[in-house]
C-alpha cells in the first residue's frame, strides 16, 4: 500500500467523461483528483455500491443531484463540498473559463468501471 502520492500527469477517463487521477487508496476508501475542462458537461450516472464526497479546488460549475423525490442543482466553486450517497443520480458541468477541479473521497474504494450506471441527465451532453 502506498503511503504518499503526487498528482500523476496521466489520467483515465471516468464513466461520466471526466479526467480522473487516482492519488491513494486504502482498504476502506480512495482519494482521486478530477478535472472537467471548460465548456464540458459530464454524462449523468449513479453509483451502485459506493458513496463519495467531493471538495472543489478550482473553476466554476454546477452539479445536479436526484434521489427519489429530492432533486437540486447547486453551484460549485473552490471551497464547496458535496456528498453523493449510493444510488443518487448526478451530472455536473463546467460553467467557467478554467478547468473545474475537485478531490473525490470514495468509500469503499472504486471497484471498477462497471460501478457507474448511465441515467437520464439534467443537461444535454454536446
């Protein structure tokens, strides 16, 4: 198990279309760095088994979440933190001129690309 990590230059494309860089992972959770370029809209997904907490570090955007009869769109910018409970539908978009950048804590660790299931989105994806 790694105890220390630096931000890797290479990224993988997440199921929602964002750029993901895995930082560290333990038996109980993981930490990643995510980027969504200016003008981009993610695909809408829901997670089957994990939950996440996001902390925004740079840029400006909006996040849509829907779970049962609760639905909201919230502005996101540096200093904002949001939670994504298991099963919540979510989509996000970059509304600024700079990359939208945030850290993601995943609990338990990310199990693989089949974790995220596509759902109907709030915004069209160009």
